[in-house]
C-alpha cells in the first residue's frame, strides 16, 4: 500500500500489485503507464542495454531500507524495450536490525 500511495503522489500513477510467491516475500508492481518514458528518446545502439527507469528500483530499495527492510528490486519488463507494461519485481531479503543505542 505504501508503494501505491508513493507512486500516485510522486509520479501520478497507481501501479497494480501482483503477488506470485507462495512464501509472500515477493511481488511485482505493474505500471500500465510509466511517466518517465515520456521524456526518453530512442537510445543509441551502443547504449541499448542502458535501463533508464532503473532509477525507480533504487528509489524503492532505498525507501524500504529506511524502514529496515532489505530488498532486491529489479525490472522484469520495460516499456522502453517494447513491452506492453513496466513490471518491477521486489523480493524481500531480510529485516535489518534496528541499531538504536540504549543508554
């Protein structure tokens, strides 16, 4: 729910969530419209492997680390590569320890 609210607030889109894992530690965010691709021109051939929207993965990973959740975030599908939707996969690795110092 946090990610859906944040996407709506900052990008103006609400992703749908798809949970494929039996353990419940993995899910996918599916964006029918990705506003970041509106500002990208076709990449040169030598830069074809560049993932422009990978910025979103870093933002999601950083936000989860701020609430002490380690996660691996990666793209499964990208509209810039010709896919119909943008799909971002999130897999929780472990809960980070709270490092508060006691007096």
